[in-house]
């Protein structure tokens, strides 16, 4: 009996997240995701980049989540600049974790946006260095989540597109920091794909979104 009560208490302490990416300015989709976040009673929403379509269609993407009184973390993808991501974060009072980290409950979350191809391209070194910068401030925590836009190299997701390579910088960060979970998007065809790389659960959350508990 005591074990069951303890188990329920532990489950109650878990962080419940709705993660999504590749919204690309679809206001209707953002509203549906916000409704889901409310219905599922999530603690946190994480947006894994490509919120816009080439820096356009910024209105109505983050607002629906804020109206539902949800905490939001975001990173830029390859469709929006860091300036656009910062603008959205400041406008709606949410957090851009590109190169930064936060802690909710006993979970540390760190991230880096952008991609190794496209208009807002950043180098593999920069991707890794930004992830390291974020991880350095939460590396003492037992539970960590890494958030990127691009998927890692040497992953199943890399095989879904001949034109969208995986990131060596993200793969290096997985190997070095060994997060419990990596949330990414970027390759639309790989939406919903999950795999394990080392001890890390790698999830392409896609535009439909994914509920994660940790």
C-alpha cells in the first residue's frame, strides 16, 4: 500500500510537456496545440523551431499558449532568425533557450536552435558550443532535456531525407552530455519517430506535437 502511495506521489511530481515544431505560421494548428496543452494539463510547452515561414506569419503562433496560461520555451529553427525568436519571446513573455537553460521542478532544459543548412544556417561548432553553454549551468541535475531544431547525425531521422543532413554538433552534444531526452523537429517526414542514442531518448516531435513526461 505504501509503495502505491509513493508511486502516485512520484508520478505527481513528474514534469508534463507538450513539445511541437515546424508550425510554419499555421495559426489554426497553434490554437489546436494550445487547446491540447490545456486539455492535457501540461506544465510546459516547448516549441522546437520553424515557428514561422521565412520569418513571416509570426502573429498568432505563441499567443494561443499564453492565453491558456502555459509556460512556453522556444528556439529558432532555420525559417526564423534569432532576432525573430527573441522578438516573439519578449512580446509574449516567454523564454528563448537558444544557448541558455532553465529548470522546472527537478528537470534541467537546455537548447540551441538554427540548423546546419538553410537561410539561418549556423556551424556545427556553434551548435555544439551553444548547447554546451546551456548545459554548463544545469549539469548538476539528474534529469535533463536537450532541445534542438535539427536532428543528430547517425540517426534514423537522417535517413528520411536525402537533402536534410543530421547535425554532428547535436550528435557530439548527445555523446558528451547524455541528456535523458532530445526533442527536435526539422525533418517533416520523420515526424513522430523515436530512437535511442546511447542513453538518450531522441524524439522528432513534429507539428502534431508530442506529450512527454519526465
